[in-house]
C-alpha cells in the first residue's frame, strides 16, 4: 500500500472507512478512522478503527477472531474516505449482530423517477 495523505481535517480528525469483501464485492461495514488507526492499519495489514464511543483504537475482530485482512486499499478523489477490500478471517461474521454484513436492514424506496 502506498502511504497517501488522507484529509482528516474535514470531519474533526476522522474519515469514513468502508470495508468491502475482496472476493464478493459485498460492502461489509463502515467505520471511522483517525490518523493513528489509519497508520496502524497500514502497519499491520488489518483494519483498525477509531471507536467514537470508547475513544480508543479498535482492531475489528480482535476479540471475535473475525479480523479484516487488507487485500487492497484506496481513497476517493477528495482523499477524505478510505475503501478497504478485505479477506475476513474467522467465521466471516463481520457484524456484531452475527451477520456477514452490517447492511441487512432494507429501506423501502418509492422509486418513481423515470430513467432516461
């Protein structure tokens, strides 16, 4: 991974970190990173977040064993969001609710716009 200057200034020192399964393309979760958790991720090869509730670094899967091994990382055009394509270790259940993805709750959308 190339060390790129991520813009942590826009959101009070945090950036969204999107986690995607490298094999399936499924979005698994979104967390937040500060500079320290971003650098820890680059150093270890495992996704580390900043816990906004506990106010400390948090390596996903540290206790459950479902660690997120980084296969590829990229940033968006503004360099204020990070995307990690990962391989999930352990049983593959990333969400704390025991599911593969945190995105399991459908939202009804009234899609009436005409596609042209």
